[in-house]
């Protein structure tokens, strides 16, 4: 009689440990996904703030990109 109750207790304990591990894994995955999204949002905000604070540098970037595209198109047309 004594063995049965101790076996049941051990079984219940093992089941609870298993359930706890499953919950930990689930929340670990949720945490990872949420922190990724938060990091992405923070990156967007930082970029916007930088653009607001440095309009001259933004315009220089745009100009540089425009010139780069123009030159690569010109060179491509020469090669074709």
C-alpha cells in the first residue's frame, strides 16, 4: 500500500516537472519573438530620429545614391 502512494507521488512530480519545462520552452520562444520585434521597432525609431536630426547628411546620402545609380546606368549602357 505504501509503495503505491509513493509511486503516485513520484509520477505526479514527474508530470509537473514535464509540464513546467513545456511552459518554460513556450515562453522562451514567445520572449525571443517579442524581443526581435521590439529591437526592429527600436531600430526604425533610431533611424527616424537620426534622419530628423541630420537633414543635411540625409540629403547628401540621397545625392550620393542618385549619382551612383546614374553612373552605374551609364556604365551599363556603355558596356551593352
